[in-house]
C-alpha cells in the first residue's frame, strides 16, 4: 500500500488525517499478525511459513488422498524445512561417532522417512484450522526460535516453536517444541538411547523403519 511521501499541508482536513492514521495502524497490525505464506524479510520465518502452506494444502485435500499420497506431497516440504541429518545426529547423541558410516546413513534415511510419515499420518484432515507464525524471531546465539500456533476451531491453540539454524541455503529447523517447551529431539533421544543400548544401530534402524511402515498403512 503506497502512502503520500510529501509533508502534510496546513490545509489537510481532519478526515484525511484520521484516514491516514487508521491506515497506518492497520499496517502496523498486519506486521504483527501476518498469515502463513505472507512475504517476510526474515528467511527463518519465511521457511516455516512455506512449510505451513504445504501442510495446510495437504490437509485440505486429505479426504481425497491416501496417507501414501500425503507422504509423497509433503516429502519435499519436510526435507526443505528440517535439517534431517543434523536432527538424526542430535537424537542419537554421543553414540553417533561410534556408528559406522553406512549405518549412520541408514539412520538418517529412516529418521527422515519417519518424520515425513508422522506429518502425513497426523495431519489427515481439515476442519478450519489455520497456522499463525509470529513476525519476530527469538535469537539463541547463532540459532533462532520461530514461534507459531495452530489455531483450531475448537479448543485452545497448539503452540509449536521451531529451533532453526543457518545452513548453506538459508535456515532449517533442528527441533520442534510442543507447547513451546517440550523438545521433540529430547524425547527422541531418550527413545533412541534405549534401543541403541539394547540392540545397537541395527535395532534402531529397524525400529524406525517399522514405525514409518505402520504409519503409512492405508486406513
């Protein structure tokens, strides 16, 4: 929206002045409540909004698609949004350096597959939900926190905050905090640690594969 760049003249009417004040207030309000997909100068915010655009589109078509179709549609968006190799390393923890390279690659592949399958399985319908992403980020050293909410037609909003870090092509998420505080990777790390201790990398790889397979079963 363009505004007159010239200084106001003494003859400016009160109604004209009020109109400009209202327009200015609207612009300020929009900057704090921009919808998912709106243009934003911060690339970390833009990354999460782009992901939500893809997720919402998939949700709206869910009644006409299978979980496998949703998986295929969401896979590019998930891989563009999340640093899956880094998330796998963090979830495995210190044991990562002791795992042979072929098994590391298998863990990354199965972790990514499970992550995509989780979104395809859980977001299986649309009932008027919308996603809101805050227009300001929280700085955490070299990383950032992007704050967002799922606004539901019934019940309280679901708070989802994303920890993102810089990568070669911008920003990618390395953790998600449910209700703003519960770290997904902290939960994964506890689960992975038990499987690694009891059965080694092969046991964890197989567990991830089986869990993704179950989520992708047609209902």
